[in-house]
C-alpha cells in the first residue's frame, strides 16, 4: 500500500506538545483500495518516529489494527 502523510499537527497544552495528529491517505498500487483518516499519537511516540518512513509504518500498523478490530 502506498501511504502518504498529508498533515502532521502538534497539539499543545500549556506550551508543551501533548500529542501529535497525523492525517494520511493510502491506496493500493492498482488503486482498487483507498483509505484515509487521522489519529493521534503521543509526543514521545512522535519524537521516536519523526522521520517519514517511521510515520508511514505507524500509519500502516494503525490501519491494520483497525481493520482487525472490525473482524472480531
């Protein structure tokens, strides 16, 4: 799946980053499946995974987890 990070927003509380919201879109190479959405991670998770490849991996895992939740 091709994943694009479309926006990363820092959410502040008392001048401190509390969480980071990631917006994304994705599609299969043949464009038969499309996904998009947003979710938040902690500032610690972002600091440990702030490069693009790591963020795309977090998105892939988040989407896979949500898909699997629906099959229970």
